[in-house]
């Protein structure tokens, strides 16, 4: 499309090829800015806007990832026959992994839309997501939480500290990795792992 701007008798004129498509919004904005700066009256373009309207951007293409999410939800329900209930346990983390776990519940990842939700009690849970190196003061609490979770159950260690002990290792204050205290089915490394990595770990556990 060819657009020429000229000024005649105090009016901004845009010469547009008759066969060209409607003007994009950026061209309209350009004319308005020129008119404001020079104190002139726009003519042809604004009349064209009134006649045709500003053409918006094309609609987005279909998102195939949405079909994959629907398949994930179907897989969860096929395995469990209901929602997957998760109890999160902070055994001594810096809360970096918790922030990524919280993101799973936002509108982007929509965890509950997949049939997966967090619960307040281990007695209602199918899976434990454990973060951090296990502090000595949390050792007994973690063990009791695992024992209170009904069988069959899964344990997913989230983050580098939960998988290996991280920079804390084993000491007078730390038991190290989660596997030193309770059995672990899946370990998701990262400092911290992304929400998609955490979701992948959850699905790996239930499909294994």
C-alpha cells in the first residue's frame, strides 16, 4: 500500500491507492499526530474510519497445547477416577520452589482445570510435594505426614535441595535430601524448577 502525505490549504491529505486495503491503525495514528503537531484538520482518513472502521489484527490461530491439557485432565481421571489431591510440605526450603508451585494455580497453568488440586490435610491427599532440605526439626513432622497419607500414595521431591540436599547437604541442622527421611517416587531438580517442570513431575509420578 502507498500512502503520501501532503498539506494543502491547512488540511492534511493522505493519497491512498484505491485498490489498497483499509488503513492500518498505525497509519491513522500517524495522521492524527501530524494534525495535532501542526494544528491542521484531518480529512480523508477520518472519513474513511467513519465509513469502514479501524481494521483490527487477525484472530489468533488455534492453540494445540489446549488439546494437550485436555488430554492430561483425561489421563488424570482415567488413572484415579477422580481429582488428584496434593498436600504440599515445606520441609525447610527458602520458599523459591513454593512460589513456582503457587503459580500452578494461576490462570496460565490452571492446575484445577486438569483435575489436580491442593488440599489442607494429608488424610485427603494422594500425593505429597516436598520442598527444601529436610530440617532436623521437620524430620518427625514429614514422617508423620507421609504416614498419615493413605495408600497408594506418591511423593515428589521439588527442587535441588529436596533432590540432593543442595548447598545445605547433611549437617547437625539438616537431614539433607527428602529420600533420607521418606521414600521418593519422582525427583524434580532445579533451583527452582519451573511450573511446567513441576507439572511434568506430577504427571510422571501418576503415570509410572
